[in-house]
C-alpha cells in the first residue's frame, strides 16, 4: 500500500507538470506584425520655398522643392502627423493628421500659393495595368488656372473639365508616346502643349498641372509627371 500510495502521488506530480507546461506554451504571447502604409509627398505650391518633411516630429525628408516629389515612404498605419516646415527651420507651413489604412498607398500634395498653402491627400490604386496598358491620373494643381481639358492634338478629350484640386482616377491608356494639349474646358483654346509624353506598358503615372497662369521661370504654367510605380 505504501508503494502504491507514493507511486500514485508521483504520477500525479508528473501529470501536473506536463499540464502546467502545456498551458505555458499555449499562453505564449505572439506580437503581431505592425501594419504598414506607403506615402509619397509632392511640393506643388509654386511660390513656396523648399521644405522639410516631418512625420510625428521625426525628419523624413529635407529640402523638397517645387515641383518635385519624394519616393514612397513606408510608415506605420494609423493616424500620423505630417508637417511641412520651411527648410532648415521650425516654421511649419502646413500640417495634417493622416489616417493611413493598412496596406494602402497615398499621395500628399502641398498645393496653392504659399499664403494659402493646403494639402490634397489621395489614395493611390497601384493595381498593375493590363497587358499593353499604362495607368494615368490627372490632377489640376495650378491655383489660378481655370477649368481645363486634357486632349489629343485632334481634340479628343482624355480628361475633361477639371478644376483646381480635382483629380481623376487612374485611367488605362494604351502604352505609346502622346502629344497632348491643355485646353480651356469645353473649348478649342490651347493654353499648353504637352508633346512627347511617353507611357510605358505596365507603368502607373500621375500627371499634374503645375505653376501659375502668367508665371515665369519655375512658376510658369506647365505639367509634371510622377512615376508612381
């Protein structure tokens, strides 16, 4: 009886250790990966100086000048505070809280004259184009330009009747080299020629109207192309 009693106690002790160890393994805390988003920033304010970019007060880029863009930066998803400071200073020209969804891509444009600088935030659909196609988005970012059409030289409208800060969706176009024109919306009046716009199959582009009507030098009315992907 004595041997049987202590054998039973020994077995209970072993089984108890096994169960405890199993619970410990089951309860091990696994930290999930942090969700990420991607953000591209463009300086599209024609009379604003160069700027530094801060994300949650950490410097993310320096001396971005009109009309240039950054590459996509990978950020933690959620609410991120983005500041645009005059280069080399703590003077904040623009700031915005961006709500970034997981696995999404965004473009942030600093737009308008510097006295009224503001942000335009767009979600970027970077789905691959079909075979032989490119995707193109047009954005009207010239503060003092009227509504415009983007057309072929024969007048065929590619993007019609866009006003300041208005953006199209990414639109499939045949890969080719295009001669485009910017016309006053609904008219044949050409205000800007855009020759030799080369679109490569499989690529994704943003074309934005930049500068000022009546501007000169870097501020002259024109167009800028961003290769999103």
